[in-house]
């Protein structure tokens, strides 16, 4: 399953929540955790830095830049040391590293060594960067070829998994992932699909096959057919059943395709107060 987890951290409250989930998953899956801190070059090239360098002059700024870089390295070391201690206290194997450069490309490069990427909904500079989900996080989850767990700030144990399923090959992988996670996490399962108008029979058949697959794996699952806008109905169902984790394919068909690839993705990831695991179709 997920034996190597990449945790993206920046010391923010969102990253603390991501660490909570990464360590919790690591302990239950007996996985190894790798914590990555990226010193984003935008922090040294942003508008306020440009204003500052203009105010004090290029030459003094050039002398100051190494100090700013040193401060960022010291912060990275402090944040990573804290994560390492938390892992050690929880009995989870952990290694740490930091890189300097563009945030998303570095994470996408580093994920090659991971089975799952864990990152918070919003980063330390979410406001200044127009919302981390709208920029870096969304870019990462769209471009990543690995399962991505996008987490809220506040941690809660996963006792109920909600799986979005539409019968496609892509969502079938999400279904398998959710079913496999359930016994490892000690969680119950609900499988749902959003039925298009006039396609209720097909949706019912898809859910029946999904439930059979869960039973074959020794997992008891409830099924729910939804109607309407996926972004609204899936979150409403999550709330009504008390789900603690949403699992879905990163690519799909019909309304689920729009849900994953369109603006609905950002809506759900921003609004969900539980983690969302996006499983790749490959």
C-alpha cells in the first residue's frame, strides 16, 4: 500500500495538521515518513522584497540577501527537527530534507520516491500568495502522478471513509485504495456516486458492483446514490454520515470528471473539513 509517505511542511498551522495526518497514517500503515521543507524562492523575490531592495539600494540588499537565506535555512532546520521529534515520539520512521527553489516543481520531483504525498490545504503564505490551494497546492495535485492527501488544519482520526465512485477505470483505483485502507485504519466505508439525470439504473449497477468488490475484500460498505451538483452533494453526504476521509479518483468521467478537474475540485478541497485523498488513474 503506502509504505513511503512524503510530508510537505512549512511550519504553518496547515502543515502541522498535515504532519498529524502523515504521522497517524504512517503509524497505522507501518510506513516510513519523509518530511520535506522547500525554501520557496518567491519568498526572496516577492513584491515586498523588491520594494525593500529598492528602498535600501541594490548593493546593501545584495549584502543582506545571504542573511535572509540563512534565516530561511535555520527555520527549515527548526521545523524539520520538530517533525522528526514528533515522529520519534510516535514510533514512526522518519527522515528530513530541505530544498531551495520553486515549490511545486521540487515537490513533484521529490514525490518520485514516495507512495503518497501529504500536504495542507493552505500554506504559511496563503494570503500573500493568493491562497496556497489556489496556487501551489492545486498545481501539485493536478500535476502529481502519486496519490495526494490534502488535509485540513485540524486533525481527527479516520473512522469513516467516503469513496466517490462512477464505475470508470480511474475511480475503480480509488475504490480499491479506499477498501484497502479501511481495515488498516479501522474505518467503515460508504461508497457513493452522483447519478446524472436518466442514468439512475447505471449508477445503481455501478454501486452494486462496488459493494460486491468491498465484500470480496472483507469490508462491509454502505452505498449512496446522489443527485445534483457533486461539490454540494458529496460534502453534504460527508457531513450527514460523519465521514472523516474522502477518497476519489483523480480522473473520471461525466460529472465526476468535472468534479475532479474543474473548479469543483478547488471548491471541495477548500470547503472540506476532512482530508481528501486523490488517487491517480495510472
